[in-house]
């Protein structure tokens, strides 16, 4: 089961409060401002700053 559109609309980056977007491969949610990628495990986004990785 994928993450619903409604959930994506309300989720924000816990660090900078910017919008997050699904990565094309569906492996995580990427912040549009600070570029942190929050992993998705078992269809649940892990929105913890210490679990995120910074990407370009």
C-alpha cells in the first residue's frame, strides 16, 4: 500500500517545516528545502531527522 495523497499533503520536514515529495523510486520522502530524504519502511514514512540522509 502506497502513501496516500492526503497524507503527503499534510506531511512536512520536521527540521525546516518545508514540503516533502515522494522520490521517483518510492524509497523515501525528500524535503524540497533542506534536501533531507526520510526513508519509508513497511509503507510508513520515518519522519525522524536522525534517520534522514541529505541528498543533492
